[in-house]
C-alpha cells in the first residue's frame, strides 16, 4: 500500500468543499491568510500544501482533515462513503428506499458492463 498523499484528489476535495461553502478562491485565501494563487495551485495540485495551511483550510471549510485526505486513506474513504449513503437514506420512506436500491442496482450493472 502506498503511503503518499494524493495531492490531486486533495485539491479536488478542497475545491469541492470551497464551492459548497460558496467561497471564491480569493475569499478562502483571505480567511486562511494565503495568496489566491496559492489556493489555485493547491486545488490544481501544482504545489504541495503544508500541514499548517491544510489545517487552516479545513477549519475555514468547516471540514476535517480526514475528509480532505480520505482518498489517500482507503479505509477511511469507504467509511465516509457508507456514512454518506446512510445519511442520504434517512427520512426516506420504504418505497423511496426501494427505488433508490433499484437505481443503485442499475448503476452498478452499467458500471460493470463498462469496465
């Protein structure tokens, strides 16, 4: 198992969280006290973000470090995905859950066919 951080996936997660918070790169940069260009470089993985900066970014985005790097932590990623699915099902009726199950079955079949 490789122990290196996937900076490309990290950058994509940071961008995804930033957009969810409706923040521009400029605004995030101001919050964490780094240049806008640094945020751009981090999101595009053209630079390696330092741990102190990553902590500031995670705090500014109201997220945890493990959520940002979970693509590099396979077991953690799987746990978060399963939690996300469970959370999405909360509040659904039995009929809605059956429809969602059918959609998942169809999607899985399509994925297998296109491998």
